[in-house]
């Protein structure tokens, strides 16, 4: 499930972010606790806690003392905005640069994307 070579705490944060984006964890609902994540993923609780605290620091989650961590209001929209920006930087910009090198127009790219999406 995890271990794509990146630090586990980053993968845990992204796992929770994915749950927020796909609706598994709606705003104002609890996310799994540090101990639940550690047991489920068979990792050190400190590592799970570091992943969750990363999201608290980013304002995606907030703590209710003695109760747990919850999805902050507006988190889903903020995550979508951040991921769209990352998507453009990681995929679109390099794609457009490479297409330009190959003499492909934006219309050519759009046609290629549509063809790929329909197959």
C-alpha cells in the first residue's frame, strides 16, 4: 500500500488527502487516529503522527483535544486548488514544452488527449 520510496509520513499525509478529495473524509468529520493508522499500516505510531501533524500544520486537519483530528472546513477546495497547480507544473508544462519541440499544436495535443481518454 505504502512505500513508493518517499518518506512514509508524506505518503500517509497524501493518503488522508486522497480520502478528503474522494469524499471518504468529508469536512468536519474525524480521520483515523495515529494509533489506528499505525496498526492498519503496520508502522510506527510516531510516523503516522508525523503525517497527520503535517496536515494540521497545513490547515487541512484540526485537533479536538481528547477527541481526535478532524477535516477542517474548506480543506477539500484548498486541496483541489493546490493539486491543480501541482498538476500543471508537473504534467502540463512539461507536456506543452515537449509538444512544442515536436511541432505539435495545442489542437494536436487536445486531439491526442481526447483519443487517449476514449480508449
